[in-house]
């Protein structure tokens, strides 16, 4: 169950804050800013009709030639900073874990806290690289959410309609950039745009960046998007510079592919175990009905899990609701609880049978099993209520996992 919960958390991108890295010297001069800005607005990917490359998770290297440090502010209360790395030729973007102690600007895959995400130019491939400390040391893993096989389909908010110039302006990067507000009438979202001129309107054709800030090619030329303001939330560029950074992902094991392969083996083994249990139940001296109820449940669940395994691979786990439900269905603690209820009922029946014939003297075990059965049935009811209460399957899963952990921590009746 721990492995199942681990991959579930990884799929929903529930990553924890990484340990801050040692500070790195940054070129904060005007010359350094201009070099970064020039690199951005002359990005080859923004020219012509190129749509970037389809990236693969285990290629030899990802290399970047531009770094932006971005501040993420949520509701004016929580602020984090993230280092965004950009390949201006192929258009893919990488970013580190948002950190309260300043951006993590160095990529060190060897440390346990390493987290790094890479997204293709069209936002179609999304790869999350991370480390997990197991029994044999640190594992290097990459979660693709199946976007390596089934591309994510996403349109940028910037390109949906023209932006109109407003009068408000702000300065960025220690006063080196003065940006003017642009927005759509009737929309609260504001973009602060920096360039050598400020046309009355801008129609964005291509965008290169992350978290809503970066560089945009428009019908009037190429401009920097210095800030995205959405009500009480905003993201803004704090620093930009030319910088070559490479990341080698070849040692990272594909998490979903490994999960699918292991699940297929596990289901084959479960089918063999069910067949063996059915033969044993047919010749049992007691509780045949309870044993067969347990076997029938396991066989039906096996069929469901085989279908979930197939369906979970047929779409990406970011957008395909069917694939999401199938993946989470393979991890649902409610199935485990229902199976435990049936096995506990079988155990109560057999223990009572042996007590009545004097073949065991452990009378307290029956009381323990009955209490366990009551706890499991209550847990089942609470999980079913969680499924009804939450329309978001991830929230329901989190609640059911918490409920299962509480029951499992009580121990058994051996």
C-alpha cells in the first residue's frame, strides 16, 4: 500500500519543498540584464512557424541558454521563488522547486531533495524528475503522466484574444525594465509588457516562458512579459541572464512505465493465487460460503484491475479523466478495506469453528476479530461518504488514504 500511495502522490505532483542550495553569483548589472533580454527576444523558436520539438524523458541531455528567476505570490501572503531555464532554440523550459529561501539555481541530481520539471514548447510533454530514497539508496525517477505517449493538449491564455494597452506601469529587475499594463476588457487578468515601444494593442502569436511570464512574439514585434497579475495572485520576473546549464536525465527511471510493468506481473500472480485459493476452499472443512465470497470478490476485483491497467495507459494523466479514474482505481484503499472485511469474516467463522471443537483455546481472538470487523465496516462507510462528498477524485483519494492509515495502524489479531 505504501508504494501505491507513493506513486499516487507523485502523479498528482505533490512535491515537497527542496532543501535550498548554496547561493550562486549572478550578474545583476545592466549589461547582464540586457544580455539576457537580447537572448530572450531573439529566441530562434519564436521565429517562423516552428512549433518546437517533441521531447523524450530519457534523452542524453537537456541544455538551456537562458535563466529567469521568477517570484510566485499567492494572495499576498505566500511568496516563493523559482529558477526557470529556457532553451531558446527548441523551446523547452525547465524549472526547479519553488522555494521560500530564494530560487534554486543549480541542478544537482545527486542530492535526495532534487526536483526538476521540464515542459515542451507546445506544453504537450510534461516531465517531473525527482529522487526517492529507498532501501537501496536514492532512486532517480521521472513521472511523465503518460504525456510521452499521449501529448497534453493546451492553449495558452495569452493567445486567446488581443491585449489592450492601459496606463498603469511598473518597474522590474531593480529598475532596469519599465513595463506597461495590458489586459482584455472585461477580464481581471493583467500582463505587464516591456519593450522598446508600447502599441495600442498586442495579439500574441507565440509565447516562451513559464508561470505566465517570459517572452512573447506578437503582431507588433517581440516583447517581454514581466508580470502576470490575476487578482490577488501574481508572478513576476525578478532576474534574467544568459546562462548555459545542462541536465542529463539518462539515469532516471520512468515511473509510470515501471508501475505498469510491475502491476501486470502482480495481477498475473494474483490470478494464480486466486485459483489456488479456490481449490483449497472447495475442500475446506468449514466456512466454505465465506471463503468463496472472498474468492469471488478477489476475482471480480482482478477483472476490474486488469481493465484499469489497460485504460490508464490510453491517455495522459493530466487531461484524460478516464485514464485518471483508472489509475486511481488501481490504488483505491476502499478495495483493500472491502477485501479485508471479507477475509476477517472468514477468519471469525473459522476461529469460532475451531473453538467449538476444542482445537484452539484463544477465545480472545474472536473478540479482537469482531472489533476489527466493526472498525473496517465503519471505515468502509466513511470512505463511501468521502466518494459522495468530493467531486475531485484526488481529494477523495487523499481522504480515503488517511482513513485507511488510521485503521491499518491499529494492528491485527494474530
